[in-house]
């Protein structure tokens, strides 16, 4: 643990092992819950609450006595941009700990979560630790659908790391201190960040059984807001245009593209289940996004299920009626059907990212 003297050298204080960053844009958020949960650890943790577009005093008032805790600091940012990238990046800029961690203002950590992450990082010599996720109501979140029992030296393809889209857990400041959330994006600012970390080749660990990161369903969360297709895929374009992506081995590019198709592309359809949500322009933008994805990793779609391929074909063909597009989106979510479990290309039936092994890994991740 590094020790630094205060002014005059009269007192010696410890630098934190972990800098936790919480971004808040509304004083109605329960930031006192998130802040207190991060401090329920034996290891040395500092919490930086970034007041984004609101007064520091109002945040301090919400924190109450926590605002006086020497382990808590409040920073103020007024950048006029409706994105958490700015405040998260400010917190990362001001971090001095061995690891950084981000925490949603609506969310919280189970007691001892950071202690558990640090212990695993030390045992596994890991530069990133993936937290176990659970909804506050009790339901587990099966991402990433890694190999059963695997907790150390995770592989970006074999452990399907792309399906963890947020850097929740620990990230080494030594190795990733220059990585920041993407600015200028209306959503998905964490997607380029995690892509850099998961596909870096540095050791990644997964705390599969430790105290969880608890997700609360606070009203008005930015991630729940539907946007125009072009805006929604800006983060995907940022990843695909990154020279680091082009330099990845083919298998890694394919694994990432398959995830982006399943989650981002198909999610754009499932989030717009009304025909009123679709115009000719939006259908064209969706088809263009699909074509860009497939062009970066030709053949990646061969691992997709028959149901997924039917939806992908409809997305690419702007002439398919919108009601048919929506119906195919519903059909692909019938997880136990033959079409959902078998790829059109039978040579890919046992692929790591094929529907059978992917579904099995997801089910096991819930245990």
C-alpha cells in the first residue's frame, strides 16, 4: 500500500487500492445507497461521486454524513452533454488507486464485494475482474456465459466476454489507465471501453460466487430509452472503426460481431415491437448497420441459429414487410425451439458461439 504525507508531512494517509466512480445527474438518485455499499469493505476504497450538471451542495445534502467521510469526495462537472461518459472519465482522470471501478447511481454492491474482487485479482494476477451481477429482486444475470467454473485467465472467445457490455468490477489502472468511455455518443459509451479491456490479452478473472453487483431498475435509466437507429449504432461504429479491432485475430473479431448482431442488432428490433416505430429511413439504417457488421467479419453469421438467420435476412432485405420483421423477432426468442437451437450451417452446430453451447453456458451461468 502506497503512503503519502499530507502537507507538512504531519500526517500519513494511504492511497486507495480501488477508486470507485459514481456519476449522478439527478439529486433524486439514491446515491447514498450506492456510496455506502462501496464502503462496506475491509480494503481501502475511495468513492468519487461526480455531480454532473447539478450542484455539489445538493449531492452532499443527499449523501448526508457520508459527505464528511474522508473516503468520499465529490467532484462537479458541467459539460452540457447528456452522457455519463464525461463524469465517469473525470473520475477516472482523478483516480490514483491500483484499480478503478464504476458504479451506477441507482445500483449497489453487496457487502464485501470489492474485498472479494481484490482477493481474486491477487490470486489470479488479474488486470481486470468481472463482477457477478444480480437484479436487486434476486434474479441472476448470466453474462458473460463463460465456461462452467472458469474464474481465472478467461479467454475472450471461449468465455464469450463480449456479452459483458459494462466494466463492472475492477480494471487495472496500470494497464488500462488511458482507456476512457467514448465521448460524443448518445448511448453505449461503455462498449468501446470494455472491448479494449476484454480483447487486450491481459489476464481477466470472473468472481462467479462472490458478493454481487446489484442492479436496481430505477425509472428513467438512460439505457432504457429507445433512440434513432443511427444514434443507437454510433457506439458499434466506434468499435468497428477502432484500429485495435481491425488488428484482432479473426476468431476474436467474429465473436464480437456475433455478439453485436445478437444483442445490439436484434435488440434494436425487439425494442421496437410496433410497426409505428419503423419508417423506410429507419429500416434502411438498420439494414446498413447489419451490412457494416457482417463486412467486418465475413462468415461470422454462420454460427447463428436458423431463427436468427431468418431475422438477419429480413433485416438486410428492406422489402420484407415490417410486421414480418417483428414476427421473426418474436420467433427467435422461443429459446427451446428447433430453429432457435440449430444453426442453418450444420458444420457450426458445436461452435463455441453456436446456439447449443451458448444456450447451455447461459443456463449454467444462472446457477
